[in-house]
C-alpha cells in the first residue's frame, strides 16, 4: 500500500512537471517556436478547432513562423484567430500561407515574461506541496489504522520529502533555463 502511495505521488509530480514544461513552451522567448501557437483555436466551420489540426506550423528561420492551412479557404479564419490571441503578433498572408514575424522582445517585456515564468513555477511548486500533504495524510491514516508502524511512517514521510525535493529542484532548473532563454538577446 505504501509503495502504491509513493508511486501515485511520483506520477502526479511527473504530470505537474509536464504541465509546467508545456506551459513554458507557449511563452514567447524571442525565438520562433511552433509551440507558441499550440493554444490557439480557430472557428472552423462553426466549431473551435486547435490550429495544429487544421494547419501545419513550422519555423524556417529563427524569427519567422509559417502557418500552412490544409484547407486554403480557412486562411482568413486562422489569421483572425492569431490576431485575437494574446501573442501580439500581426500575421501576413499571401493567400496560401501565413507568415508570422517574431519581433525582438523589449527589455520591459522580457522582465514581464520572467515574472510570468516565476509565477508559473511557484504555482507548480504549490501543486507539489499539496500532493506531498495528501500523501502524508494517507500515510498517517494508515498508521492510525495500524497498517504502518511509527518507524515505517517516518521512513515513508522521508521518502515523500525526498521525492518532493527532487521535483522541486527540477522545477527550479526548468524555470532558470526558461529565464535564461527569455533574457537571451
């Protein structure tokens, strides 16, 4: 049972790290990255459809994204969705493809993005601490029900803390890496 708690905790923490990395991909760091457009949905024939399902996105140059719709008639809908998004990038289309020139980030915008990244990291750390608390509560309940001895409880709590420390360190490294990327000119 306690191995199950430990395994569940590790799975949840890995999932939290995955969410963090996915979110960080969508934060613009001055370099063209197709993942910037992952959160954009397009009103395609009356339903909200993820952009990557109706168009191919590539980064042929460091500061350029190219969106190539699979259906040429959807180009204006895609363009409208990009304009309405929070990216702050103006698309230009030639009737067949949409080009997105990624502008250099201003110093002010870099600092803003850095704060957003730190806040995201803190939110994920809070999620980890909540998972740790839940695991420890389950362990204490097991000890109360005489399924664990007090010594076993201490060992299990130490394992849970080691796991939490490991993933907290990974979050710190991921955040620091993204901050370097943002501050890179």
